[in-house]
C-alpha cells in the first residue's frame, strides 16, 4: 500500500473507532439527560449551545499557537470526550452540565481540526471527491450497529455502564492514534474567512445551523415515538445505515467531470422535502422513513463544499479547516440558542426540524460571491 493511501486508511480507521465509541453512547446522551436527569428540551439545547461556543473558542485559541502537533492534539480531543462520558456516568447536577458542555466542546476542534486537515492533505483533485465522500461511508460502516449495541447495554446494565464502555472504546482510539501517528506531523492553522469568500462562509454557517438543530431535535423526537432503550438503539442504527455508498458514487463522478457545484446544489435541495417530512411525520413509520432518507442525503452538500474549497485552496488546507471549524461551531451555538428560545415559547420539538429545510438552500451558495 502506498504511503499516502496507508495514512488515509489509518485516519479512516481512527474515525471509525471514534464513531463507534461516540455513536453507541451519543445517541443516548439526550435521552439520558431528559429521562434520568429530567432536563427539559430548552436545557438540553442550552447545553449543546454552550458546547458549540466552547468549541469555537477552543478553535480560535488553537489558532494563536499557529502550528500544532497533530497526534497529541487528537489524543487530547479523544481524552476530553472520554472524560465527558465518565462525567455522565458518575456526576449529577450542575457539575455534570458544566463538564458536559466544556469537555464536549473542547473535544470537537481538538480532534477534528487536525484530523480534517490531515485527511484533506491526503487528497488530490483527481480523487478528492471520492476520498472525502469515503469519510461518510466509513462513518456509516462504523456506526451502523453502534446505537443498537448501546441500547442493549443500557437496557441490560444501565446508562452508567454504557458511558463507561464508550469511554473505554475512546481510550482504544487514543492508543491507536498514538501508535499510528507520525511525530513530524504538524497542522498549521489560520483564521481568514475572507479567503473562503462570502458564499462559502454562508454555506458553512448553514451547515452549522443544521447541526445545532438536529443534535437536540432528532433524539428528542425519536424518544416521543419509542421509549425502550433497545428499540431506540435499533432506530438510531437504522438512521446511520444510509448515505455512505451514495456519497462515494457521487464523489467518483465529480472527480471525473470536475463540476462539483452541481453536486452541491443537489445536496442542498434534495434534503429539503425530506426535512419537512421529518418535521411533520405523524407516526413512527413515517418518521423513520423520512429521517433515514434525510440522513442519507445530508452529507452530500458538505462533502462537495469541502472538496470544491480545497480544490481552490489546496496549499492552505489548515486555513480552510480552521476557518470552517470556527464558523460551524459559532453557527451551531446560535441555532441551539434559537431553538432554545422556540422551546421556551412552547414550540413542539419535532417542528423545530423544519428549520433545517429553511437552512439547506444556503449551502448552494458555496464558492459563489467570492
């Protein structure tokens, strides 16, 4: 195996370990906070909003350093997420809420900023679409059974055992990262939204806004249809088993024809009616079908936005990923605050998903109005 391909594969395996460890438990964070700690939807939205703003601040702090060792930074991110899982298993009240937001928020840029920079650096124009779409496929493969396993563990031994299991898997991921990392690997980070352009900045903000809505609304809406941990896990697993192969096929096609904008437009518009269907689904069957289809299509636009931006700024990948990370997390925080306000005003959780349909078309602005 070529050196570049080997590193790409190692990074995907690392993502797979992280994805399994976080998805087996992450599907139940909201359920646990809501059902066990009696946190309201507004409180949960506030916790995720605080985590998003923490992530943005952490990313900006990382910019001050300029150049960071990739492997130790990723290991630190995994350690933050593992510590957050341990906090879920062992703490209650304000201490739990504070550590949840701080540790989860710090994990996001500490792991994903170097990881995204490294994996984008392993791509070239002739294979970038397929390789970046391979991220969605690897994530789908790693997570397809994870929520179901998490549901079985939670139903059999309880939520604390589930979160400790997740922390153990993340520990394995950290060991793998340490053994496969290269001491000389550095990531150079820089904040410069002007280099991205106005259209791409808006597209990334829309992506972050969608994340901020979905990471609270989907688990709570699923909980309104199904109550048992095993049944919830099976549904979350079904949501994960979508989109990967489709994204890779589109990626290969875009690499051949080199017109990535078509795929960005497709990815921005195709999920709109699906998001609307999820937001008004009257039954478990309708919700499952609509959300499964939505999950299959949501990754399309972000994949090709990244590919198209990196095509243009191939020598400044650290700038792309750093600026993107800050924009995503600021937007996640703002959208979490927005749905917090809507929840306080009495909006049903499921209807909040309709905001996704409003945000999706803005992704089509990527690489326009530079």
